[in-house]
C-alpha cells in the first residue's frame, strides 16, 4: 500500500475513474438518464473539459448541491476504504493460513 502514489495516480487520472459512482448517484437525475450521463462523461473525457462545470450545466442545484457534487467527484472519498478492505483481507488470510498449519 502506497497512499501517496495512489493519491498521485488518482489526481493524474482525473474524475474519469468515478464513472461508476457518478452513474449510480446521478444517472437518474440527469435529463438524459444514465445513458445521457454516460455520454456526458465520455465527452468530458474526450475534450478534457471541466466535469464539474459540465455536470452543473445539466443538473440543477435542487438535484445536487455544489458541496455534494464536489464530494461525489472526490476520488479520495470514493476509494478511501481500500486500506480497510486490505486489512480485512489480510486478517482473513491469516485466519485461513493458521487453520491450515499442522
């Protein structure tokens, strides 16, 4: 686990890594539905436009506040559980390994 490297990679990748999260959270709120949101995400990735601006153009503030949108677009919040998941997997592996020892 290399948190600094992960953070650098997330920053370099941009919000494109959040497609699944955005579709789950905002797909139905987008005027074109999930398919429309998916097209918007693809366009924003192609032309490297500001995804926050593009989403704000399509999603009124009543649908999602600026703060909620910023939180949704923060990859560190979405992927922040990786350390917990790795710890749980390691603990389970240790349990299984101990059970196999003679």
